[in-house]
C-alpha cells in the first residue's frame, strides 16, 4: 500500500510521498488550488466557489476550464500509474476535495500539536507539544504566494507560532535549559528579525551563559537593524537590559549575571551544539549544494563554544532560505537548492550576516568559507548526495576566507541570472582531490570587506568541457567500450560517426568528462562549426585550450608543443566541410604530441592511419507495447519523458499513455534530436496528436529555442547539413535510394533501379557519411536507411522522378519474385524463402504501387502470382488473398495475367481451408 501524501505549506509548498518530493506545479494557481483543498481536507468544496476564489477575473466558462486543467495536472502528479483514479482527488460535477484517508499536512499537525498542548496538564508533556508545533513551522505559510486568503492565513498562523514560541522560551528559561532556549529564540529572530522581545531573550541567555560580549553584540545588531529598517531605537526594557549586561562585562565578572538573569547551568563545551531543524529531503535532478565552513584563523585560539554559537546563528537562516540541510558536521553545514541563483542569494545573505549583523568580537578568531557546487542527483541511484557533498566540501576547503567560490557548472547557470552588483571572476583551474576543477569567485559588496587571499589548492591544467544542462541517457555500453579503447588499448584517434542528430557530440562530451581525471584535466572540446578558413584551424584550437597567441611562424608546431606537456585529449566536432585540412592537422598533432588522444565527431571518418571508427547508432526503442515500468528503463523513452517534463513538469508515464510513448519513440527511431524536438510540443499537443503529425515530421520536428544551434533547430536542418556536403551526383543517387523499403543489396539492385554506373562508389560515400547503414547477414552485406533519412530523400524528388523510380523498382522485384518462384520448389527452398523475407517490404511497396497504376497493371498481377508459394509457406495466405483480390478488382478486360491471378487466388483460398 502506498504511503499517504504529506502536503507541507510552511515556508513554501511541497508534497511528499516516501522519497518522492514535488515542489513544482503546472501553474501557481494549480499549487494554490492544492493548498486551499489541503487547508480543510476533511470536506469538499463547490467548484463554483473555487473558480471564484482562484480565477475571479476569468469568465465562468474560462474559470471552470482552468479548474479542470489544474485538477488534471494534480491528478497526474498525485495519482500516478497504478493508483486508482479518485484515490487522492475526490471530484464530481459539483464538488472537489481531497481524500482525508491518504492526506496529511504540516499545518494540520501544527494546529493539532497546539490543541493537544492546551489540553495537557503535565508541564513537561505540554513543553513537548509546544516543541513539536514550533519545529513544524519552517517559515511563513505558503511563502511566495500572495492571494488575499493566503496573507490572512499567514497572519493567523504566524501569530499562533510566535505566541507558542514565547511560551516555550519562557518554559525553557524556567527549566534553566539555556542552550535550547537560545536555539528557539534564534529560530524566531530568523523568521522575524524585528521582534525585539526575542532579541532581548537572546541577550539574556548569552548573559546567563557567561558570554556578555555576545549579548552586547546582539544588542548592537538590533540597534543597527531598527535604525535601518524602521528609523527607530530599541525600547526602554532592551536598553536597560543592555546596560546591566555591560556593567558585568566592564566589571570583568567571570559570569556574574545581572539582576533578573539566571546564572547558567554547568554545561560541557562540547554539548553547546547546533540543534538545527530536521532537514527536508533534497529534490533530485540538477541541484546546487552550498557549503558553509567556519575555521580558525592561523595562530588563533578560538573556543569551540564560540564556533558553535556562530554555526547556530548561521544555520537559523537555513529554514527560510528555500534550501534543504543535507549534511551537518562540527565545522560547517551543507544546504541544497533547486536553483543556483537561490543558493547564491543565500550565500550573499550569510556573508552579510557574518560581516555586519551578528559578529561578536570573539568571532574575529574565525573565518567563514562559502562554496557553491552544482551537480546531478539521480533518483534511480537512490538519491545519493554523497559525491555532491564531497565535491562541495573540497571546493570549500580551497577557499581561504573572504571568498564566495563556485564551480564551473554553477558559474554557467549563474551567468544567465546574476544578481545586480555581482560578477564572476575566473580564478583558473585547480587540482582538487577528484581531479581538476575550474574555480570561480563571486565578487559583490559583501566580499569587498575581506582581503582576497590565494586559494588553498594547486593550479591544474585547464580543460574547457561545457557543462551539460540536461540529463544523459543510455550509452553505458558505448562509454565503457570507448573508455577501454582509450585507456586500456591506447587508441589515440577515434572517430564517432553517425547521422545528424544521433547524439554523437553528447556522447563525446560524456566520455570526455569520464576521462578528465585520466588526462588530469587536459581535455578540450573544439567546435569547428563556424570555421570557414582552413588556415585558421590551429589558431582556433589554440584559443580553445586557452594558450596565448604569440603568432609563431609554425602555429601547428607551437600547438603540438603545448599539447606535449602532459597527456591530453582533443574533442574535435563539426569539421566535415574541412575534412582534408582537419585530417592534416590531426595527423601532425598526433605525430608530434605522443601523449595526445583525438576524439573526432563527424558524419564520416577521417580515413587516416591509426584511426578507429566507432559508429553511434540511435538509442534503443521500446519493443511492442511495454508496460510503464519497463518503458522507464528504455533509453529513448527516458530521454523523451525527461525533455517533456522540462516543458510540462506534471507529465508522467502512465499505463494509459505508455503504448503511445513507445510508438512515438519507435516512429522517431530513437534519434535523440527527433525525440528532443518532439518533446518540446508536449505542452500544446497530446501524444496521439504528435503521432499523427509524424506523417509530416520535417514540419513538426522544429524547435523555437533561440539558443539552439542552426543545425539542430529542426530535423530537416540536421539532415540537410549532411546532404549539402554531397556532390550533385551523390545527392541524386541518395535520393534515388529512397524508393527502397526495408533495405537493399548491392548485386544489381542499386544499378538496376537507380540506373547509375557509379552506384558502388556513391554507395561507399553514403555509408562513410552515415547516410546509409550496413547490416551483415549470411548472404553478405545489406544496406538500409533510417526511415527519417528515407523520407527526407523522398521529399527531394519531383513527381516525375518518383514515378520513374517506382516503375523500375517494381520491375526489378518482379524479376526477384519470379526467380524465387522457380527455385522454391527445389533444394534451395529455404534460402529463397529467407531472401523473400528480407525483401518483403520492397515487395509490398511494389504491389502497392501497382494498385495505383492504370487498371490491369500487368506488373502487379504477375508479382502477386509469383508470391503465392511464398505466402503459403510463410502462413501469409490471408494477406496474399487481399492483394490478389484488390489487383483482380482493379484489372479491366480479361487478360492471361488476370486469369492466372484468379486461378492463384483459388489455389491460395483452398490451401487456407486445408491448413
């Protein structure tokens, strides 16, 4: 049985079920609808009331439509495959509600804890209930939502929280539990920094713990905050308390408390530790981890209790930051964020807090290091945050105080949405424990107060691999095989070949990232797509690896000298127009730099000494109509669903749509570019509509993304780019091959049908250019095109050219069928039956063409008659009768061919009855 859904509304809106966490909804109104239903989930609401509440500016019909769309989106998220409809969302024509048997909320638990505390006579148990309620409150109700009913509920729940917090703090003070009292006072200040009563409590607790200077620092911080925010001064009670504490501090007392402040209990220093709120489970996908580390300055003698207080103060702000605490150690905390910008804003706030708001003199013995690291956390790996935590800690260890550091992945995301007044500074590449990492600093007003010191890491060789902003699926066997070729077998030139859009570049980048440690970071990606002058190739590569440009007389030798300094790898991409020039450059570099490995990404191989070609096929596609759980492990389906969810977060694989997803992936032949382009339409089209659009796939598979490369803006553009590289004669031959279905053989077929004496040479060119694929069987090599390429080639032909090719194609396969008919009755029966099996798509195409010709097509009648024995042998009698019946019906006057066809139909019908 599935776990209940838990709906959390303090500090934002999240829903949880086991390890699954959902924090994104189709629209903000969809989230508000769920929250409203959850506030009183024990009763349903009228549809009209919900429309008026959430869509007041829409007309009645538009509002009802919006409500239906939001309910459908929530149902997809909360009633996934295998969950009976209505299990969570209970709806009819008039009412909408949540099933209280499968729903729990933090707001309901908060109020239940308060109600239970009010009935409790035992003080200790009452305190436990208060603590339970206060710990549940992690921020304002539905933080980030601003509807009137939300703001009203925010005020009500906030008042309840702070009243309870005040009672709890007083109870803890009475019990002389100063550490916990201090913790909860800081928690309250973190949620509302202007509550003077809580600042006063913190001052009292520090004084009671024998730390009057920390108490006075809190007073100064409050005074500065009130002046800045309200242009006001602390009230008289706060000022008098500060005066009492100051007398103790000036008098040099060893902890004698001012009047009215209880003396601190005896507490070991190591027990004064942070009691952070329980961390929220971290979402999966691409997340940014922020590391906060407090360390002693060189030669200082700080105390652990002071460090603990500093950590306490920093961590109080975690719960209201939008992040989730994922690791806590004695020296620091790690917090995970959905978005890199949120992580940076939190980092700046922490730096500001450290520099200005709560920085007692004792903290001068410490420095605060902050680092941001972005990485991938995959749910299928059990949401393992360990590697991400380790990398963030290593990056923080490189910080020498005063900086905010970030990894290259974080920097790439932050460049798009950098807060005003901040800028990235490239510190270069440094060697961390797991390998080289390009490190960036973030300069802002808060970092200017600290002197910038060198990083505590060794400089490393600088690679330039771009950060992947999308997830990678499948290809694990390819990655293992390629890694073995390079690392174990020492192959130095490997060409990844395949048709446009097959994922060659992405595979190359994933392989390069895997091998970055092997090459100690000296891995560079060089895109030559925009290079038009072959003479500038060396300069482009020099720029890509970040080397200076001294304009040497022999730039190639200069480049080879740079690459000879250490084992290194070049990933060369999109160089087909300059194939000969790149062949010369690669040969020269490999010859002069013994430690260099080249990975060439192209539609065709370089054809040079020492090269190993590695064809990159499309992703595997689902077979048949698999169940949703089997579909989730098919790489092509994984890719499509992932890209679809990037457009529409509530899209899921269900038992109802699994078959259509499987058919879509099969029709798109597992071509990654096709899958990605199709997924962009998920917001405006159903899966069935997408399938119907594939009959004109080149108009359908287009992206509107402005940042897409021109070659990848549409499927047609990706194929045209390869097509334009062919000579006019090879182009004509390529388009002629589109008449075949299911492939063809070399022996006479290409020459007979396409009518070109250079067929063998052109075919070799097309195979080299990944426009034609080869398959080896017991009879030799068979050639075929992906259906996507075949349709493109067919579109290039005029109606007259198509008619001529189809007639030649039908005549050729009539000869094949007639020869097979004469051989099937002999000793070669099985071989000829297998031959007809392989050509069956072509035979069907010839029959279909003949039906569209003038009545009485002799070719079609003869072809059908020749296939009678094949149909009988393979159990295709019913299909054979359909072809014969249609051809006979189309025939006009009586002819020998028509008579023979009628006789064959009778024979086939009789054999069916006998069988």
